[in-house]
């Protein structure tokens, strides 16, 4: 049986850390991201702030329900930067998070093992002082029903500890409800078992 995720680890604020390796400076930026587009916007901003850097290597993990995971070496030898940064995100089980490591070359080549170690260490350093939070995954849906059914609907909401985000009154009643992701089908079935109820999501 597939395990359905109800929460994930993430961050809610940026963090920064720097290390030096044989003259090169590696500055890592830990960023909260909600989409590829939001990450790219933050990456462009970092590049504008760190104009003299030689490399802007990065990795991100977005959306645990439909994973999007990527790393980029930005001119460093293949798999020496993006991959070790991504491994740090994975080993800490972080989602909706990105790390950009900005390198200023110090004149000494580090070789493949040295680069892998430096980028991984810089990424780890920015996480060592970061605040990790747990975020609950929810699904929102709308229940439409007759006034005579209000006690039935309110009872389910109370028993199942559901959050009613919005209550609308008209010819009928309409509740917008938030439910923990793994319980969505079960809760939906409870509402739809009464034929006068309709559920939209």
C-alpha cells in the first residue's frame, strides 16, 4: 500500500553561510521556494548581488506530492556541484527548499573530489544554523448542502476536526473545508454518502 505523506520538512526563511577552501570562497544561500519560477527569480537576484562570482551552482527540491528535483553545476565539472548540493537537501529530507552556492575562485584548482567536498560542505554549513519546520499537507474542497443538513455537516467537521475556511449562505449553504491530505477520500465519502450533498474540489 502506498504511504501518503501528510507533512514534510522545509524552511520558512533564508539562511547564509561561507567557507574557504584553498583560497576559493564558497558562499551558500538556503532559500524557501514554492515553484521553479520563484527559485529562478531568487537566483537572478543573487546573481545581481554577487556579480563578481565565477560560478552559481544550485539544487532545489519542490513539491513532495509531485517531486521536482534538480541540480546545476554552472560550468564546474559534471556532478561536482549540483549533485552534492542536492544530496544535502535529500539527506536532510527538505522540500520546497533550494541551495545556491556562489564560488569566487581563489587561484588553486581543487580537482573533482575537492569540488564535491567543498560544494557539499558549504551547503551543509548553511543548513547547520537553519530553522527547520514541519508543514502539513492539506487539500481544500467545497461542500454544498441544504439548510436542513447543517447539523450533519457540522457534526462531521467537529468529529473529524476539520477546518472550515469559509461559510457562504444563499439559497443553499456552501462550506470551504481544509482536510489533511491522507484523509481526503475518506472525508469526501462521508459527505457524499448523503445524496443531497455535493462535493467539489
